C-alpha cells in the first residue's frame, strides 16, 4: 500500500481541523491497524513534540521510519550537532538506524555551511545509520537550486487537489527520472478539503470560487471529499508514498477503505498558485 502514516498529531495539536493530540492508547491502536493493512512507513520529526518518544514506547519494527532534522542553530559545530540530534532521536525511537533522514529547512544547504551539512548526512549513510537522506520542501522552487548541487535519495513535498505545483513544474517527473523516492504530504490541505462548505473558516472565504467549484463537483458527482482527495495523489504512479494524518483508529480505517476505491473519472481542476492558500505556514497571517 502506498499510504504512509503521518505522526504529527501523535505529538502535537496539529492541523486546521485538529482533534487534539492523539491519546497514547489510540496511537497504539492506529499503529496496529496500519501494520495489519500493509502501511509500512511512518513519517515523523524531531520537532513533533513528544512524538518520537511515544513511538519509542511501541513496536515499530514493521515500519520504515522517516524523521526530520530541525533548523540548525547559528554558530554550532554542524557535524557534532547533527550527530547529537540523530543519536538522541534514535534513543527516543528505540532504534539504532533509520530509513530516512530529511532536512526540515533545506534552504540551509545554500548557506556557507551547506557542504558540511550535506557531508554530515552522507557520513551517516556511509555508516549504515541512515538508508536514505533527503529534504522536506514547501515549494518545488526549492528544488530548482538544490537538485543541481546535491544528490538526494528522498524528497517530501506537498501535493493535493489545490496544490499541483509538484506536477505543473515538471518536478515530479524529473525526480522520478532521477531515481529519487517521492513522498507527498498535505493530502487534505490540513483538513480544509474535507470540511463542509459551511464550516470553512471565514479567513478562507476569499477563495470562495475554489470552494464553490469543489463542493458543486462533489454534489454533482455523488463523491465524498475523502475519496476525491485521496484519488488525486494516488493516481500518480510516480509517487511512492502518500502521507496521511489521522486522529483515531476509525479515521484510519475509513482512509484505508476509501483508498482502495480510487476514482477513475476526471477530478475537478482546483489548482491554485496562491501561496497564502496552498502553504499552511502562511495561514496565521490571514
């Protein structure tokens, strides 16, 4: 199965439609359900609150773990800092190696410490501590300057019915042609695509043309927002893992069931280039 489990909600109150931090007992149920349904990848990060520590108290041996390094502090010894961060992450997770290690702020590779950062990641890979190194990006524009200068094994990027940039820029095809593993996130645009139209927060009503088109299409097609939202990224064979966040075991079961019945019909063209809409890090300013 190409679904991967996002874990931000295990360690934080996260997302536009968040239901609070997922209780520990529910996390255990979610992981059991994921494992028994061939979901084999967990996406986490050092910055996700106590998520790594909670995962470390559970059996994650059936999963490929991907975590992310936070922003490097100014003036630190890069190699020592990365080594320390990774060792601490391993201790929290209860493991001695990891499938993927990504940079959460890859733009730091473009600074004077860039070569040292990249070499430090390569050393972890050479030692067998990390299988794949890569980056988590907010915009495919970041790839324009990073890919020519560094080799990555894995790239994580946003992709959904409204944010089509990975496709429209040609980067999805180019990454796949380069043999780079692709993970996509923001499948539901932090839940915004799943809200009933009357429940969309007022700050997003400036994009009413998008919501009118979306909800009219759902009504005319007799399709659920969940099915259409999942069908979009899963329709691209270039994508290796589609990351989804869940707040309960039933939520995950609903996603798993729906993902097995992807739509064959054309989906609506909701694509927007407005970064105030497609980049959730800008929402606080709306």
